[in-house]
């Protein structure tokens, strides 16, 4: 009963580096989403997916790529990290039109 | 944007009192969800109310939805210190495929 697993929990990147934040769920949920949370801003939707092979942009997609090759995994790629991408990133999953289960987050710092 | 907007931004009460948080949104929804976040942790799903429902209860939680006014409220009765957290309203898009969060209400319950 792992739920939603995010790795790594903490990461420091240099400006311009690329990396992938991993998200995996073991609940056979069709829907998966990525959010970023900044102080005073609540959570903002980056990208989401309604099933394998289907992704869509959220509120703040620029600078991020996603893919959904399997139901279980939904990685988030930062192509060229910028200090503005310093944030806490949350992945979440759900069955259609049900409540979401959130991961514990990845705290990313870009220097 | 479909973003939910919570009111008030912060709320301080004594144990045993009731806490009411309000949420407004802008466009048609499939459902509206409420989440709790303890400091530095992931979000926990509290309750989901569908667009054709007007009221829903879960333990000490009561949620109302008025689609004509595009508003919802969350009532926590007989608050406890353990209820201290941030509470977020998250209306879905009309297809129900993604949640858009507001900035949240920070609730402090003192003993």
C-alpha cells in the first residue's frame, strides 16, 4: 500500500541543469497530476494526464515536460532549471472524478 | 482561471469552536473537493461534493455547494488543536479531469 511515491525528496540543481522528478502510484489510478507549491501561492497545476499516452498542460507548464508511457508512472522533466523553478513539487493520482491521493513532495532548489 | 478562492486567508479559534471556510470559483465544475495540509506535508483529501449535490457530511465536516453562486463552504465543528492546518478548496474543470487549487485558508486552533 505505497500509494503515491515521489523521488527524490530533496534536490539541489545548478541553473541550466536538467533533471527528472519521479512519480509512481500503485493504485491503478487513471488520473495523475503535477503541482508546484510556492509560499503564499497555493498549488498550481503544471501538467496532468487522464491515462497512458495522454497528457495536457495545466496553469504553469512552461519549462516542464511530462510523458505517461504506463498507468503507474508520470515523470516530470525540467529541461533547463532556473531559479524561478525553486519550489515544492507534488504529484497526485485518482480514479476518475474521485478524491486525489498526494505524494509527500519533492523540495527542489535551483541555485 | 478556474482557481478556487478561499476566504478568510487566516482563521484563529479556540478548541471547541466551529470553523467556517468559504470558497468561490468561476466556471462550471464536475465536482469540488476540499483538502488539508499540515505544515510541510502532502495534502490529504477530506471530502468531495458533486455538482448535483448541495450538502455533504463526513464526521465533523460539513460541506455545502451552491452552483448558482459558484460557491462552497467547509464547516468544521467542535474544532481540536489537531485541526490546525491549511485548508484548500479545489474545484475541478467541467470534465472532472483536473483540480485547480486556491491559496488556502490557514486555520489555527488553540487550546
